C-alpha cells in the first residue's frame, strides 16, 4: 500500500514538472517572439529537445533533497 502512495506521489511530481517545463518553454518562446531575443528561442528549443532528461534530473534532485 505504501509503495502505491510513493508511485502516485512520483507521478504527481512528474506531471507538475512536465507542466512547469512546458510553461517555461512557452514563456521563453513568447519572449523571443515579442522582444526579438534569439537566446530565448535557443533556451526554449534546448529545453524542448532535452525535456525527458531534464525531468529525470529534476526528479533526482527532488529525491536527493528529501533525503
């Protein structure tokens, strides 16, 4: 039973991180669009390409901070 709660918590964290990263990509794209800032496009595209690795890194950081 406890194992299921831990899995649900990890999945919930994964969803929050995914939506947060998507928001960062969207905001960086809008900044690049409206202010003609190329670095914002580079940040958005890099995060989009490395999204799975970023999620794993963020989950591992959260896990290590909890210990």
